[in-house]
C-alpha cells in the first residue's frame, strides 16, 4: 500500500515538516547536506553552550511531548559546573492515542532530528545520548541507525566534533510496546533495563537524578527539531511565531470524523478549532454534525460540541475581559485549551461526529489505559480496570443505574493519587465523558432498572 | 540453545552501547533473541541474564511486562492490528475479523489481549495492539515489520498473498 502523501495546506507554516512529503527528498545525508543540512550545527558549535540555552529560553519554546513545559527552563535545571556526566534522551516513544507526528520526522527526515539533538547535547554538555524509539517503529529505528552512521562518517557525531573538543555518542534504543515508557522517568527506568515503573518527583526530577542517577534531559522529537530552527533564526525571532507564551509552530494531528485527516504544521494559536476542522481538514462528512472533540491526545478531557466555554481574553491594554465562546472559537494553543478545561497535550485532535456513541468511545479509551497501566500504584492499577469493566458492562447491557456515579467516583480516586501523570491520563477521559455526556451514560445505565447500592 | 557467531557478535557490539551499565542492554538483547528464535524461551532468559550478569528473574520480569515480547512462537507471519480509538472508529474491529477469516484463524470470545491467535497450520498469528501512531490513516496494521495504513477489508486477501 503506497504511503499517503499530501501537499501542505496553504495555511500551514512548514518549518519542522519542511521536508515531509517533499518531492525527491530522501533520508540519506547527502540529500540533507545539499539542502543546507548541519549548517545550524556548525553555527551552534561557534557559540558558547550557555548562549544556546539562552536562545532557547528566549524562544519561549514549550515541550511538544504533552506537558508543554518550557524547554529552556528544563535545560536550565542542569547546574553550572556539574561534575556528574550529563545525558540527553530523545523521547521517540510516540504512543499517545491520536498523535502521529514524530513518526514522519523519524521515517522521512532523521538528520533534522540528529542535528537538533547534537546541538542540544552541546548546549547541555551531554556526551552520551539515546533515542528511545517505540518498538513498533522497527523501520524507523533502522533509518535512525543508518543516519547516525552517516553523521559519524561526516564528523558530526563522535570525537572532537568540529574541532571543538566536544565528544558525543548517540545510540538508538528500542522500546517494546509499553505506553508508560513515554513518561520520562518510566522511560529512564526502561533504558536502565528494568520494568518502566515511573519514579516519584521529588526527588527524581530527571534533570537532577535521571539516567543512572545523573542529570538527564528528556526531550520530545519535535522539540529537539525546533531547537535547530531556533539556532537558525535566533530565539527572539522564533518567539515572534505564534502567540505570547505559545510560540513557534506545532504539528497538529487530526484523526476521526473529518474529510481530510492528517498532520498539519501550524503557528501555535494561529487558528481556531473551527478553522482547523472546517478550513484545513475539509469539515465533517456530508450530513453529519459535530458531537465531541478530544483536543490533545486521548488523555485530554473531551470537549462537547454544543457547550459554551468561558475564557478570559487579554486585551491590548493589558486588561482581561470575560468571554463566552463556542467550541469552534477555541484558539488552538496551550493556554486557551487549558482555559476551556482541557489541554493541548501532544497535538492529537480526535474528532467525533453524531454517529459516534460516547459510551463506546470511552470504553475504547478505558481499554487502552487498563492495558497500559504499569501496575505500580494501586488506584491506577485497579481503577483503570474497574473503569473498563464498568463501561464494558454498560455496553453489554449489564449496567447498573448508578454506574455513571461509580465511574466518576473511581476516576476521582485515581487522579492525584499516583506516582506519575498516568493517573490523570486515565481518569480525565472518564471524568470528562461522564460529566459532559451524562445522558448518554444514564440511558445505558438505566436500561435494566437495576441499582447496585 | 545455539547462538550463531553472527548473532553473538551483534550482541557483544550492542552491549558496548551502554558503557555505564550492561543491564541497559536487556531490551535490545531480548529483541535480538526474539528476532532470531521467534520467541523468548526460558533457556534464552537464563542465557541473557548470564550474559548481563543478572539473575533470570531480572529478565523474566521484562519479558512478562513488555507487550512485544512473547514466550511462545508466533505464526510464520505475525499480524498486528491497531485497536485504539481512531482506528476503531475507522473499522479496525471488523478489519481484525476479516484478517482472521482469510488467515483461517479462529477467534474465541474474551479479552483482546489474552493470547496470540494462530492459524492451524502456523502460517499466521494475529493480535490486537494499542495505538500504532498513525491515527490519520486509520485503520492501520503491521505484518511482521511492515507497516500498512488505510487498510480496507477488501485488500486483505491480496495483502495476505504477499506473506505466503
């Protein structure tokens, strides 16, 4: 089956995805070099590491993996004069349902990722780096390994890079099908050859006590690619893309009930949800109406299409005004999606029209989290399975009238009670689906007229 | 259990990727062992543990945790169909059934992740897996290491013919 190639939409601003689906583009280093590849690395090697960190801070870049944490601040946690070895890990475990952006960088533009990584390693003084790639990307792992060999042959990786005295080795490390390895401390445990049980923070912030208990920077694939472009244009210039506190471009992945699902690189906050779905993605299928949107990967709270959302909008004079907006008016950036009670997360937008059964959809998500809970914390290990059992019995006709309440109780007792954010990730879908589509759940629950309590 | 020289050399090379701790090589070694033998036997677990100066339990606990590792052989060709939301909306449950029908795999009731399902002659095995990160081209699947997107049920017989 041929790969599905698409031409960029006119509203896109392709920076990280410049070479994706580009005619004649290949993954080998000659192609990359002919296009000006590794020039930013050369530029960066002429800068002081702290200058690079400052450029990244000035860019306002926020992590693209899901949490949206400022990248420069994360790097700034490495103490000056650190005596322990420092490691950098590229998180290429892309596994949040609804997200499919890193796949294309890895498979079509591996050298862009490597260049961003090498610059980042130089900036934080990491001499050993790993790309933790999900096990289900066997071809991607091979492409990256080939790219590393090519970069080594050209002196971009290895000893005394560019005559600066900076040494760096990068290795590819394959996961083996566990979602929890996308959580950075779980990833670190996995890379240490253990079960990926996340570590508790504090004290195990990776920048202080990470891989082998040494300072470690874990960045997403897209974030590391952004670093290359920040060096190219300068942090201040980069920060002009997008909106204040929501800078740069973002790879949005749209799936589900739209005419043209796919990946789109857009300025952060450069458009609204309605523009994304109707203008970019060709709208819904004929005769359908919008029912719900999950805006940032399956763990983001679902948004109901006919809800009104209260947000505060900043005016040019600095004052804020209360506004009530519909789902289509929500601006696609970190702050606005947080303001309406969900999150931008990993950029995975899942669209559902009126043909979809919300109980069925939640059950599908619950099955995912029940399968992927690592089992370390009791509320999550037990609760994720209970939530899955309850939505399954609702669908199978064996529900109880108070099941919607039970679902909420179980979810409420997971969120905030676990070592890692998986607790929230598995509770938020249940909390939001039941709250926003109560009638749909109640209709299933009341079919038998049975009550449990 | 016989480890051919080429594999032994590869394993030794991979261990050098982890200068700080050999234990880190556990997952890569398990991948290599599974690629060669088709699954990870008790003997292989003991061998990998000894190679990395660990106890067998340190390796067994990985094999039982990580979904991609298996302790019994799969079919000659292994099919993974994505089960998660966008693919399910795109028809992956029905796609799995179609694969089963054409691969002559009997599908019992019960959980999706319970066991690998195999055709009687051992040519095919199939399992539902969680999100394969290609939600925009749903439904998607993998056959061995090959990835297929936008898979229609009509294309299944042709697809299987490529994997005799």
